[in-house]
C-alpha cells in the first residue's frame, strides 16, 4: 500500500475517533444538563411539599389514631347496598370506631381524619384560601385557593404566595368558586407524588373502591361530602369537561352523562341533574398530553 494511502487512512481513523469522542462528551453534557434540570425541579417540588406539610401541622387538627382503634374483619362488614336517603344523619365519624356507613362493594372506606381547621388563621395568612380538600387514605389534604377572575396565578404560586412549580390546589378563577354548581378544582401532578398525583391511582377500580369519598371543609365549619362517580382520561384539556354552570338541568345532565360514558370503569353511581345536587371535578395533568378528571357528586 502506498505511503500516502496509509497516512490518509490514519488521519481518517483519528478524525473518526475525534468525532466519536466529541459525541460522547456531548452526550455526557446533555445527561448532566438534563439531570441538573430534573434535580432543580425535584428540589422545587420538595420545597412546596415541605411548605404544605408545615401549613397542615400549623392549621389542621387531625383525628389521633389509637391502639384501641380496631377495624372489623371483611366477613363482619354488612352487605353493600344503596346509600340511605338520610345519609347526613347516618354519617358520624368517630376517632375510635370505623365508619361502617362508608362502604364500596363491601370494602371499608376511610372516614375524614380532620377534626378541626383554623380557617381564621389560614385566611389571615392568605384570604384566597376558601376551603380544605381531603381524600382520606391518600396524600391529598391541601388548602384550596380561589382568586376570582384569575385562573393562572396558583398554577405557579403556593398558599404562601411563593413562586414555585408546585403551585396550589385551586378552583377555576372564572367560576363562582365554592358556590359553583359544578366546582372545578385543579392541582399539579408532581415528581415526588405530592399535590394531585394520587388522582392517577383512580385508573384502577380497586383504588376507587377503597377511596370513594372526597371531603371539602369550609370556613363556616361545614363539610361537604362527595362520592366519586367517574374517572376519565382526556386527550388535552377538552372544554366540554370544564363547565361550572349550566343553562338548565338538561344541559347539566348531558354534561354528567358524558362523564359517565367515558369513565374508565362503572362505579354504579348515578348523577341526576334534576336532584339539584352539587358536583365536583378534580383535574390534573399527566406527564404527557392527557388529563385525569374525577367527577364526584355531593351526598
């Protein structure tokens, strides 16, 4: 082989090695940059989580679990059936006894664990705090914010109005807040499982059976109890699911029927617009383009 050919071959080989080394370095830099972004996002979420944990400890009194508290065996539970019409008189949460009226397919459902909330102090810290949302047995127990006419502020601000990606659980600012016939409540899905991340567990019917109730604690001391009626996964934020008021019962019923038809599984719960009951929709995003929606009806 001519000397010039050998030299050219060596140069080409060295050039390829240089390109490969540069590509490897670039990949490492990209991985490091991506890792730095994920770490920064994680730390931001952690800061938000710690803030809300501190808020809960400061303003919320929970029912204390005791050693004497026992749960009945599954065989001791009454057969499941329709909820009685006088649900309000039946529902009496106790710090020591399980709530046997809260059953879904014979499975024990957790009652509210909140005994009292200091709303006066909460609203002194931020007057936008209009409620506290709780789903027993999950990590969802947060103050609910509402800023009339502004639907985006609490996407990036916490209860303490700190700018953070964790944001806050909030009611649609274009609605009538807690007075809405259908209350739309938003919360982020976070990397650390906080805020509304647990809503994605409702994709499994067994999770719904164990967590069928949502509690909304209000400043006047009252508690609204909702029963989950449907779990829907939508592609993007479809406007047909984001309505808070209706022209009449017919349009309201069409809205509820759309939810029931697209639910991932049947719950056996009927939503009759003619009964005039209030409903609640919890909304969160996925890591992709979809949104998880939970429809619940007041009981």
